[in-house]
């Protein structure tokens, strides 16, 4: 299954602006890994769209390498929930 995710804006509070590219690259790499590893069960070939996904909140030490992993996991969970919600309404 091919998965394409387009994120227009990722809002992160509490991180230095200079870290945005490093964090963005970490999120992208980790999202690719998570979606390949876990996929999205039950969506088949349907398109899932959402104007906004709330990835929730988490605490981490500034500059920690786990930031990308935490954000990617939150996005995966939010996308899976949106897919479940849209699948249930069909």
C-alpha cells in the first residue's frame, strides 16, 4: 500500500526556532519508519482527509533525539483515529 501524507504546518510550542529543520527531518524519517512498520489497518484504498489533526501533548527534554519519534507516533495515532472515524461514517 502506498501512503502519502501532506503536512502543511507542524506547530511545536516550546522548541527553539533554530531546531525546526532538525525536528522536521527527524519527524519525516520516523513517520516513514512507523507507517511502513505499522501501516494503517482497515483503511484499504480509501482516502483519509483531515483539515487538522491534534497530535496531543508530550514532555521531553529540549533537543532530545526522541522528539521526532514522539511527534511521529502522535501523528500516526491521530491519522489512524481519523481513518477509523471516516471508515465508521461510510
